[in-house]
C-alpha cells in the first residue's frame, strides 16, 4: 500500500473549471470560446493564486505576531522558473487543473507553454535563491525573499549564421504576468547623491534625488506545510513622472528624463556572474533594493510605530547577504539606526552585526566586489562616512588582537580609494559561509584567510542544495512515480534522505529495468521537445551527454570541446571505426556574458564543431553535438531527466559548488567530474565507484602553477591534443579561415589559466571507462540508481536546516 502525503485540495475539477471560467469572464473579459491558451493560463494562475491567498495572509500574520524570527534573503537574483505548475502542486490542484483545461477544450501543454519564464538571474546563484525560498516555505519557516523586479531579465540568447552568440533584450513583462502583485501602498523612498551636512552636532544627509521603490509581491507556497511566504521584488518608479514645464517648451525628451533616470534602476539584470563590472547603475540597484527591504522589514515588524524599539530587530528578522551584491545593507542599517532612529554608534553596531550574515559564492578574486570609494562617495556620501568609521573601528579592534600592521593593511575594508565589500560583509555580519565543504575550506585557507585567522568562529559551511519539488517531481514525473512505488511512500518529497531506501533496489534487476525504461522514455520526450523547439533530430537511443552551465573559462567547456574534436579526429583518421564508437549525443547549454570575448568565441567554436560533425557522413550515428540556445530553467527541466552523463569538469579549486551536478545525480545521471566544488561531496555520498573522477586536485594545480605552467608542453606531448588544437587553427571549423579562432588557440597555448591542456589526457582516458560501463545497461543503471538513492543530502531543505541551525538560529512557525 503506497502512502500518499502530497497536498490535495478538496476542490473538485468541476469547481476549478468554474473558477477558471469566472476568471476568464471577469478578469480576462473573454468567453471560453474566445479564449486563447494564454487567457486560460492567466485565468488558471489567478484561480490558483486565490486558493493560496488565505494561507498567505495567515503566514504573514503569524510571521509578525509569532515569536519565531523570520529570515530575510537579500539577493540581487531570483531565478524562479515558471510558476503555474509549482503553485498547482503546492495547492494540491494539479489534477483538477488538467481536467479543467481539457473540459474547457484546451491542451494542457499549450496552456502551460503560454507561461513566459522570468529570467531574473544569471545562473546558479539566482536559481539557488529560488530553491532556498521554496524550501523555507516548505519547512514552514517565515521568510521574505527580497530582490529586484528587473524589467529585462537575463538576455535572450540566439546564434547567428556563423554560430556567434547574439543577445537580445528579454522583455518578460510584455504579456500579462499574473503572479506579481504590485503594491503601490507599501512603497519606500530610496535616495541618492547630494551631501552630508552637520546640523546641531548631527550628521544629516541631504540627498540630491530619490526614487520610489514599489514592491511587487510573489507568493512562495510551501509544499505540504500550509505556509505561503513572500518574495518581494522592488520596482523603481519616478516621483516626478513628467516635467510639464519642459513639455510645454516642446522639450519632449527632457520632460521624461526624471522618469527614465528613476526607472533605469530596475530596468535590467546585469548579465555577469563571475566577472567584475564597474557600473554606477549596479551600485544604484544594490542600494535600491537593500534600502527598500530594510525599511520594509521595519514597517512589517513594527507596524504604525514612530519610535520602535529596534534593539529587538535581530530577534524579529535575520538577513542573509547573498554574495557581495547586498552588502551595502550593512552601512545602510547603521545609517537608518543612527540617522533615522537616533541610536548611538555602539548600539547600532551591535544591532547590525546581529542582523546580517554573508554567503560567499566564489573563489575567483575578481568576483568579490570592490567599489571605488569615489563612486560610493558620489552616490551614497553618508554611507562612505559610515564605512570609513567601520574601518577605523575594525583596525583598532585588529590592533587589540595583536594583528601586525601589514596584515591590517591587507585586511582593510576601506583602502583609501576603494571599498572591499566581501571584507565589509565578513566584519559586519555574524557568520560567513561558503557553499560546499571544499569551497568553505578554501575560503578559510586562501580567499579570506586573514579573517578566518582572527575570527575563526564566524566561518562555517553550508553545502548547497536543490528543491526536489521542481527538479524531480515537476521535471521528472515518471521517476517520481517510480521512486514512490519503490519506497511505498511519496514522503521523500519533503524528506529527501528517504531516497536512501532505494539503495537495495539497485540490486533488483526488475527495478533496474523499470528505472532504465523511465530514462529511455524521458530521452524520447526530450528528443521530441528538441525537435519541436529547436528543430534538432536527437536520437534517443544514443547516450545523452550534457554540459549545461554559464560559459566561463574556469568551467572548461573548452576541455569538453577539445576532447570531442579528438574523438571526431579518431574516427576520421580511422583510429576508430564509426560503428565501434559508442553512439553519443553531446548537448551543451550556456550563455556567455556579452563582454566576455573568449567565452563568446568558445560558443562560436562549439556551434561550428556541431555543424561540421553533424554534417559529416563519416561519423553519422556515432557522434552528434547540439547546442540549444537560450538555456533556461524550462529547458533544464526537460534536459536533466533525459541525461545519462553530466559534466562538471572545472579546474579544481575554482567552482564554488555547482548545483546542476546535484540535479543530475538526483535524476539518475552519472557525473564525470574533477574534485571541485560539490562534486567532492557528491562523490563521497554516491560512492567513488559510481562517479567518474579525473584530473588534478587543488594541490596538484597549485604545484603545477608553482613550478611554472607551460601549456605548450602538453600540446607537444599529446598527439591527440595537438591534432585537436591544430584542427581548430587550420580552419576545419571555420570554412578554412585560419584566423577565426586564433585568439582562443593563442590563449590555450600560451596562458591556459585553468589548465585545460594539462587535464586533457586524464579526461580523454576516463571516456573509456564511461563507455565500457554504458555498454552494460544493467550496471550503468544500477549506478544511476545509487546516485539517486544517495543524493538526498543535496535537497535545499537540508541546506535550509543547516542555515537554521548554524547561522540563523530560528525555526518553523508553530
Ligand atoms: O559559480 C557559483 C556556483 O559554483 C554556485 O553553485 C552558485 C550557487 O552557490 O553560485 C555561483 N555563482 C558565483 N554565481 N555568481 C557567483 C559570483 O560570486
């Protein structure tokens, strides 16, 4: 007897059909006959939204009145994915929705497809934030996600006829967006510029201009918790819509200038993730959402109070700084407490340090934001003063701890001409965490070593996780059903460690065959999806080998493409016969930051390798390469369940965690990877024999650097590598043009910062093991099951529990 605990609304399909009809009639103003799938999508979304409303109100009231402190997750990115299916699941209305849509004469697929995915994040960091707020709601922990409702999310990626990435703006709000509720009555004023003056012995900031931060609220329904939290994304509006005097002088452009300036703040998400941008607008964005959020939290927790007792603020809410982007919140809270509520410095500092914690998501020094002091001074003059004072206090404190002068200088938050946001966050918050064990260790040993020497207790680790609701239940319904059948319960969806119960089934051939059939059916689905959406002809009977992540040199898509070229050459040279090769379909998905030259060139190379390989009759059936453009959450949900082999092949010591690797393992893909980021922990849990490990370790990388790394030596020493690189430079993938990839080749041969060439041999060697195992479907699938069974740890519910215990010291509402 299978135990089903998934939420199930008592509403019948007929009632839900009626509710959709009502929405069509009164909000969409169409009859069911006139309605399009997009109308039905909006109507159904509003209907499910209504079902969640009471729980949302109750959660808000309990959050304010209860004695559990809430979590404020401050993040410049929330990569939510589509909302409808997730809301239906959590409201227990999936079956009713499907029946209703059919009763109204529509296809479920068309209606679901009408939802436009919001792209309010660049990649892993933003998607992690979305998983975390899902988990907090599912655990019943009161929480607010605070961010920005960008008008334009991450750019839409297309490829031109030469295979180059072309970016176009993603105006996701062009069509009706039923989820966000704009709440003009709870807006906040955020100010910039101007000067600081002394008035009656008090510093007074006289800003030059202000914008109105208007909250747009999204419901965050928990799974089986009865709780619905809030994601509050701020949208910038102008206070001076229109300058009528200028307009009357026929100065039409000037007339709208204030509006344009204000609204620019929430106009676009920066398409960067690990590279530095020195844009004034970005600092404006950061301050904009953080200032509005802090004021909002005071409004929520001290309603109607002019003189609230803010010494209790850290008991009401604890804020997590997601990377350095919201770190300006530290001087902002100090300013609010001192300037707006008259607290003295020490009291304000005590409140502030108890309020904030910082998560670092990188090991790349260039991704730790450093702002020119002059820019902060211009935009936020009072904050610069406060930062300088924090730095003075910090230096004095270091002296009392006998830190030497040179180290104090190295640790400066304010250097005289710049402000180091990661240092400010580390000093100004209670805890600092990395996002995987290796990453947290390297933060302590290298990136923030001085800080961890002085403040060892601040440092902790919380390994990332992903939500099983979206990434197993919604993405892979067949596997979900099989897991439920195997375990005899669906409780694993809120307690993912229960997957461990599948372990014995890896020895049961009948179960293994069922598991293999699920994967095969998912591959067929993906092949159909890829045909429909991209026109690709993917053979579902080949191994599906996927590498999806942002395009960055450290992630080493170049390693994958060079190995692929070498395989292609093996077949062309006759070293391997096409019919002896294990048929493989390689699928890439990646966006490159628009200004990242080598990353964009790598995209172009991948596309052109795909063009050549896919059109070469000599390799037909053996090797195919596809690069679906515009990788996003939707594509991930189709591709991950269909993948046999996933790649996380970054140079050891460079990927903070990775979360794709977790999604793949949970969906029964095997991983080929280096000892980097969360790979280390995945391998530990799923078992070394169920993970394809290759490449240098962090220590070996360091040793090779120290010895003086010369990539050309590796090129000369390995004929297959040499041939692959020569094919890139001799025009094989550029219609004979020998210059097309010259900068990329020159970089490989002379710099190769991330040692792609040094790891090439190990990477190509491991392919033999991979292919041998794949030829034995029972064994392959046994290992895949063991990956699923032992990856329960990588649930974002567990990550949240770790944050609650180690950092936030709070828990669910009663
Ligand atoms: O690159 C990291 C990933 O390793 C990690 O899994 C993810 C979530 O923790 O964050 C990514 N990240 C890092 N995105 N932006 C940064 C820049 O600090």
